[in-house]
C-alpha cells in the first residue's frame, strides 16, 4: 500500500499526537506542576525541598529533573535512530518509549510529599518516554507526506494532539475541581488519579498508529554499517550533509535559540502562574485549556499563512510575538493579565512547533534513506535547547530568588533567534527555492 499522502496513514500518525499530548498537557503544563508546587511548599521549609538529602528550590528541582531527562534523550537519540534507520524498525523504538513514559505516568499515582524522590524520578522518566517516542514519530513525516502536504499534515498532528489532550483534561478537570461530588476526601487523590489516567490514555490510543504505521524500511545497503554502530558518528555524518544545504544550515541555529525560549516557557508556565501569581489549580487548568483551544486554530492558521507568505517570514512574525509574550510576562501581576497572555501564547505555540517541523522537513532532500537520523539531528538540537533553557531558568531563579529574572534570559534568546531567521530569509532570497538545490548529490548547486 502506498503510504505517502494516504489519508488512513496520516490519520493514524496524527493519533499518536492525540495519545501522547495528554502527557504534555496534564503532566508538564497543568495538574502536575500545580500539585507539585502545592505539596512541596510548606510552612516549615517554604519552597525548599530535600532531594536525596540535598536542598533545592522546589521549582528549580523540577526544572533540573526535566533538563536531565532531555539530556538523556539527547544522548540516546543518535544511537537509537541510527540503529532504527539501519534495521528499519523505528516503530519498535516508538513503542518502547511510549510504554516507558505511560507506565511512569501511572506510577505518579503514588507520588506524595513523603515519596518526593519517587515522584521526581517518575516525572523525569515520563519525560524521557515522551521525548523518545516523539523522535521516531517526527521522522515519519517525510515518509507519509509529500513536500507540498507536509505543512498541513504536521498541523493535523498538532491539532489532533490539542483536541485529544483537551478532552482528557476536561475529564480530569471535573473531579479535580469537584472531588466531593464523587465522594473523594483525600485532597491528593484527584491529581494522582489524573496521572494514572494520562498513562492509560497514552498507551491506549497509541495502539492506533502502532497498528497502521509501517515499521520502517531496512536500509542495510544504503547506510554505512560501521556508522550505524556509532550513533554520534552518524550525527556527524548528518551534519556533514547539512553543511551542504545552505538554508538548512542557517535554519538550525535559529531553531536552536528560539526553541530554548518556546520549550522552556511551555514547561515552566504553570509553575510561574502558581508560584508568582498564586492562581491555584482551577485557574491554571482554565488558562491552559484556553491555550490549547486557541492553539488548535493557531497551528492551522500558521499553516495557511505559510502557504501564502512562506515558512520563514511567518516564523519571523511568530518569534517576534514570543518576544512580546516574554516582555509582557515579566510585568504581569494579575490573573486577568495571565489569561490575556494565554490567548497570545496559544496562538503562537502550536504554530511555531508545527511550522518548525515542516520547515525542517521541507529543507531535506526528497527520498533520503535515513530520515530517522536527520530527524534525530533535529530532535537533538531541540533537546539540547531545552536542557540549556531549563538549567538556565532554574539557575537564574536560584541565584536571584526571582523567577521573573529568568524570563529576561529567555527574551534575549528569542531576539537572537529572530536575527538568525532574518539571516535565513536573506539566504532564501539569494539562493532561491529550486527544490533541486537541496539534492545531496548536487551540493554545489
């Protein structure tokens, strides 16, 4: 069966976003951050916690845990994806990481203050599972969609993800905000039940793409066998190819810098709302739901705008909006202001992720045999950006005692990303957009 531009295959692929985005919403964006901040803030210790005997600011510890998780993925990804390309079994790795992340979410059901170490470790493992599966999920995009369809297919994935995660969030929202209706007397139970539901939802709906997506095509004859056994050498090989693609070479540094800002904001927004504005779980869930709902339209809107104006100009406009978001976030003091900010964040959040992925995919040569390795390079770039962002954000908060100062750090990085995108735009105008230009066998063009 021809899988490229096949509607059934594309729908199944997008269902993986439906399945795992529940983790992204409930665990990283709403209920877990609010629950974590609430149970780790005490009258005796304030916002200080002890993790294996060492004292940390509670939100800095969660940022460090996520940073370590992303660092693990950045190290593992090149090795696993090179093997997946070689053996043509990337779906197996996608399944492994899905089970790992989903089971870790289920284990968060047992997370209370007296099991802090268990909770933080499971939190990090869930992130490893999510990110690991995402690497192989992204690598399917050029395999299932032609270049002219990749913007819309990428946007479809994010749209499915937003809709699916919002549905589960609403289910969790009901018993988190009204536990007495269900006879729940343990104040920690609704949040912990939410973590369990995320794990079950994640692994349950993932069976749809696992059933439909191809396992991958073995590339034994096409890939250098020795490099398969050295994933970092394979990344170096990809980088050598990237250097022969002038636009892609310009795009990746820009992507790195603005991704530090985007991904860090998405991961720390709930902690900021809870700690700096004292919004509470109900308000946080409402705000994140607004972000998710607006993001559904945002991903589609950016796809349409890119068709009319081109990917890079739209990315430049979106990064400029992120700079405005950071400046606004530094000064906000009320819930109403945070709600207004949520609308802007929702508009640009899905758009920049979807458009970044499809822009990278468009800049790749057609019919390359090692798509997983190329997307490994993309994902390692993103994961290293997240590690830098989370460590930087947490360190500045611990150093200055104020989370708002960390926002200034992100603003600078967005500005650097915007400048690099401008350089990419100039490169586009100088080079032109002849698809043959990107062919590996004609690098001199």
